[in-house]
């Protein structure tokens, strides 16, 4: 059976980029359709993540021009992860497979062919992995690669150098819909769903236009979210640290008592101050880490919706059943 594909594309203030990359996506979709790799009912699904510029207007115009374009709008900006999630959840009952990809042309769109190939060979999730990061600055490359290593050390199963360019079958998405957390870190959550997976290497290019919406602060936020959403290792580390410091303090007590007994008491305020501040520092860090988890629990127990769709392009609106008289 030829699968129906939805390409899920999050967009936030991308009026400069969309008019260029939309053609690229359509060309790819049409070539896959004509090669009988995907059904003609396949679509490019844009998610407008509460943009303040003309992004939604561009999306609605595109959907009127060609039925292969469709779009949904979020009621406000919720961030990249929520936008991708909204798109995947919209797509899951309408198609057989999805590919999520950034809208700025950075991810090599030709990798989709290979992803579909791997899907037809049985993989339900195909992770796009960056073959090189030559185009990234030294700082971005080393911090990003360091992050994947730390994540794996902390016991999470993040695929090395995989971001959010991936093929996911709707069978997997239906199971994934039961992962209800509001703290989203999609690349770490999909490996938890299981099913057969594979990887495809692709090249990462420069943005075709516009500028990044992921400044360092947001990147660090995402990394921290990833760690605390997927791993409780930092809490275990605190216990280890606590035991270690307690051991040191115990030795310090024996030392001071011995010195006292030997009558060699020193003026000693420097050592006292340093021990107190050291322990104080460790305690504050530990409370802070515990606080981060409590904060997450607080957000989770509210069960707030993770995305709210405020609008859809005409071709996505459900046909209303005629009213009974
Ligand atoms: N994006 C989004 N909501 C946001 C920020 C970004 O939907 O709040 C989208 C953006 O339009 C793009 C993708 O997420 O398609 C990746 O963002 P960007 O290219 O700015 O990040 P970078 O590639 O520089 O890490
Ligand atoms: Mg980008």
C-alpha cells in the first residue's frame, strides 16, 4: 500500500523564509507522489506557532493555491516543541506517516526519500542524524555534542546528533498520544515509545533567510528541560554528593576533636568559614535541583493543554454533518 505522508513544519515569524522553502517542500512532495512513493493525498502541514508577522496569511494563501498545502494556527506562541506536537497530533488520524522538519531549509529535504525507504523496510521511526556540524560555529557544535554525551551519561536514550527531523508512523503516534506530559522534549520521548527504528544521515545547511529563534538562553532551557524531564539522575547525584560531604565533615570533626585533645587548637576561623560556606553552597545547589523537579511536578499536575489550535486552513476543516430537522 502506498502510504499517505504529512510533512509537519513548525513556523514562527517566518515570512522571509516560507515563500522560498514552501516551493522546495512542494517539489519534493510532488516528486515522491509521481514516483509512487506516497499517495497523492499527502500534504505539507504548516503549524503557525502564534507568529506576529504574515506567516499565517502566507499559509492560508498557499492552501488556496494548492491542495497539498494545509495549515493550523496555534492560539499563541508556545515554542517549537509544542508546535511540532500540535502538528503531529493533527496529522495522526489523517495519514499513515509523518515527517517533522524545520521550515528554514536547514535540514536536507532529500533525506525524506531514504526515510520512506526505511519505513517500507519495517522501521516505524526513522531518526534524521546530522552527518556533520561543519556549518555550525565551534561553540554551537561543541556545546551541542557535549549535551548529547551528558544526556546519555544521565541515562536517557537520546539519539546522538538527532534533533527533530524524523519520520514517525501514525501507529507510533497513536501510542505517543498517551504520553501526556507538558514538559516536552520530543527527541528524548520517542525512543521511550519503542517500535522498530532506524537512522538516516543528512546534511545540515545554513538558514535560507531570516534568523534563528533559538538564542543561547532558549537552547540552554531546552537542554535543561531535556535532562530534568527524562532523568532523575541529578537527584541521585545529590544523594551521592550529600554522602561525600557528610563523610568529609565527619573526618573534620575527628580532626578538630583530636587537635583539641592534643591541645593544639588553632585560631581556626578560616577553616570554619570555609567548611560552613562549602556545605551551605552544596545545600543551596541541592535544594535548587530538588526545586526544579517540584516546579515540573507543579506544571504537570495542572494538566493544562499543551497546545490550542485556533484556526485551520479550509482543506483541514471537518465537513460538518448537515443538521437534522
Ligand atoms: N519555531 C517555532 N516556535 C518557536 C521557535 C521556533 O515553531 O517558538 C520553529 C521555527 O520556525 C523553525 C524551527 O522551529 O521552523 C526551528 O527554529 P530555528 O530555525 O529558529 O532554530 P535553529 O535551527 O536555529 O536551532
Ligand atoms: Mg533553523
